[in-house]
C-alpha cells in the first residue's frame, strides 16, 4: 500500500532522495551509475 502511495506500481523500484527514478525493471550497470551520479 505504501508503494502505491509513492506512485510505484511495479517492482523493483529505485528512489533517490525521495524521488522515484526507476520502476519496473532492474537497471543495467550503466543506468545505475548514471542514477547514482545524480546524488
């Protein structure tokens, strides 16, 4: 239920600083690196 409140409708999901940045798939290594650079 808490996931749906955050807008996550499929898993897995990744959130950075409270923002959903990926949902419904496992990121590739390159995608994960790009997401982490946003921190």
